[in-house]
């Protein structure tokens, strides 16, 4: 027996969070009966239907995309804007692991494996997400210290595990700052810098753990190798 939202996410139909939304909205049937209780334990042999479609187990796929600016990180958009899914050729129902803003570039993982997505995103696994931010103004030592000590976002303390100044340009009044975080709250990096008094002009995710965009032009992608996938699990299990 397994929790319903976990079985749905593992099938590759959608993320666990999306599965929870479908369950609460009454869109999920188990053996012909609508189930709206999250966490309902279901046998692997049960027939699960979502939006009238019977769930099947898909082969898992894992992609690394160098996300360009001007593309949204969702599976579909009501306003018909280009999404990150449009950039990847696959017949599998993949979805992004976490979110990058419309104007943020860099490393984005996509998969149809709910367990993998959770493993990457869960802060307890301490998988590094490394961002390079171009800030308006010259960042102060106090601001860096505060980011490392923690700032309040959504009534929760979030810390940067590392903040490093890459470049200060007094002529144009900009700073280039590297910041490593483990969570993935909405607009987290921009909001953390705002909390200490700096506006982010440009943002790029340079790295997730050891994965970078090396060899990929903007908008290009590649599959993760089995070795890379295992290495990520090893990193997560060490925490
Ligand atoms: N933090 C942000 O503010 N934006 C992103 O796109 C990612 C992290």
C-alpha cells in the first residue's frame, strides 16, 4: 500500500503537489470511486483515473535544460506563452523540478519521476542550488552576513548556505554575487536580496549540485546520465 499522491507522482503523470491538487479537486478515482482525502493508502494494483484517464507507468526521463529568458516554467500556460516543456522533444509527461522565473536563465531539471523531483527539491537533502545575481548597488559586508544568518520569508527563516562576491563595479554601481541555497521558495533569491536592500537586475542558476549548463547553448538541453542520477541520490543520502 502506498499513498495515492505518491503513486500518481511516481507514474510520471504530474508532480506530487499537482497530484494533491487533483485529489482535493475530486478529479481522482480509485477503482471507480472518487477519492478526495490526501494520503489515502492505495494498493499498487488499484486502477487509478485522473481527469478520466487511466494511469499507467511511464519510463522515467531526466533532462537538464539551459533555460533561456522569456520562457515560463510550467507545463502549460493559459496565455499561450512558450513554456520550458515546449523546448524539449518527448512524448512523456515531464515537468520542471522547481521553478525559475520568466526572466531567470540557467540550469533547470525536468523529469516525470516524482521521487527524483522531491529528492532534488527537499531542503533536508541540502542539494546546492547556486545562483549568480547582478545587483543594483554595491553589496555590503553586513548584507552578506545577514543573508547567511537568515532572513524572514513567508514567516519562515531562510538562510544562504554561502554568499560570495564575484565582482564589484563602482562605475556602473553593480555587484555580481554568488548565492547558494537549498530551498526553492517562490522568487526566493530576489526576495532575499530585497530583504537586505538590493534589487536583482539579472539572475542565472549556475549550478544544481555538480550539474551546470556546460556545453549547452541557451535553450539547449541534454539527458542526465545514469551515473549523474545515482550521484545525486548519493549526495542526498549523505545528508
Ligand atoms: N529565486 C528567484 O528569485 N528567482 C528564480 O528564478 C529562482 C530563484
